C-alpha cells in the first residue's frame, strides 16, 4: 500500500479542507489534489471525498478506504517493528498528537532528543483538536498527549505531569487594584513557588463583573473555566471565544478583551510582560493532569513502547 496516499487522505479528512491539508503536509494544493485524483482512478474511479460541501467530507467509499488502509498501514508498521527488534534496532513510524501548546513548545525538543538516540525512527507530531480520540482510535495517531481523559475501555492512559490553571487579567482593568493580596509574580509561577508559599487564592466571584476571553466549548480549559465561575456563583460574561489557548493568551497579553484562563507552564516559554496580572483561582478544578494515551488493542509497537519509556525518563529529569 502507498503510505503517502493514506497519509494524504487521512490528513484531508482530519482538516476538512484540501488547502489546509496541503499546508500541514508541506505540499501545494494542486499536487495534493492530483495525488488524490490518481488514487481515486486506481480505485476504479470511485470518489473518496464529497467536494461539494464545506468542509469536505469522506464519502462512504472514502470511509471504507481510510479504515482498511489504516489497518494495512498498522500491519506494515508491526512487520517493520518486529524485524527491526529481531535485528536489535528500533525503527518504524510514530505519530504523536497534541494541542498546539505542546506541539509548539514541548514536543519539538523531546522528539529531537529521541531521534538523536534513535536516528532510524521516524517520529512525527500532529496538532489535534476535538478529533484526538477519533484519530487515535482510527490509527491516524499512535499516541496523544493531552489533558482530556479518553474512554478507558478503549485507551490506556498514564499520567505524565501536573499543571495548574491560572487567571490572567489585563493590567489596565481597574479590578486589579482590589486584588493585590492575591496577585502572583511571574517568577512565582515560572518556578511554581506559588504552590509552596502561603499565597492567597483568588475567589473568582471577585471577577464576576469583568468580561471574559474563553476558548470554544469543546475544550477542557473552557469547561473548567465555566464550571469554576458557576461554582463561584456567576456565569462568565464572554466577550470573545477563540480556538486555541495561545491565541487567547496573546490577545489578553495585548491588554484587550478580558480575563482569560491559562496553563501555568506557558510562562516558561513566553516573553515576560507587565500587561497582565496573575492569580491562582480558589477552586480544586484549577489543577489537572497531563496524560499520555494510546489504543488498548493492539497496543503500542516496540517503537511506541520505547518512546514512552524515554518520555517517562525525561519527565523524571534523567
């Protein structure tokens, strides 16, 4: 089977657009369209995509192709991994899906270090959204690093780390004057000393009159933010919603729109700013696990198992 053709079809299906898929795949849209057209001709001229709708969708034939081609691709990887293990090498392909934050700041260095140790391994990362669980189950991804707890009957999950959900308020907002006793410094957040020191945690009810900048509904951060506000006795007045936390963060950092929720680790990777004031919400939902998940059956390939071992060593600082 042509792995590249399978990758093309799965990427278009995931992105819902030939143009977006072309950008992800680093090829031109005409080249991608031509490759899919050639594949359809090889498959007796049957269309794999309904191109009359936006976003484009798989036809029933396209769904069948993606399912069966995925099975073939996984078998080919299993065969490669088996004989690589017999020869004492660990090679093959591995695709890790994660949120834009991890793909931008966390995974690139980890993947580089791993491939320095295992140059024959082909390890990729893919930015995922609400389709992470589906993509993992369908075999488009081998691993998912995220905060979302997946269906435990279908997926194996281990805890990688813990992170904390903080609140950022534009420094120009007058409410900050009355919140000084709760304010955190960037240094306290970056080194997590706010967890050890006697820091007063912010009652979110003190922000009930402020506008909020939240993520869209299909996101763990949004669900937690709304629930925390509800437990504080109010529904947040949403001024703007974004798809990505990094987008919300940058808008808030520009001093615009409203209060936003963010993961504490973002301050390790972004420029210091005096345009935001930071607070630790007084709610148990303001902490969450970072999880690594994979499909229970057939489980991980030897390459996948080796990468998970490496990741756990990195987590422990070794």
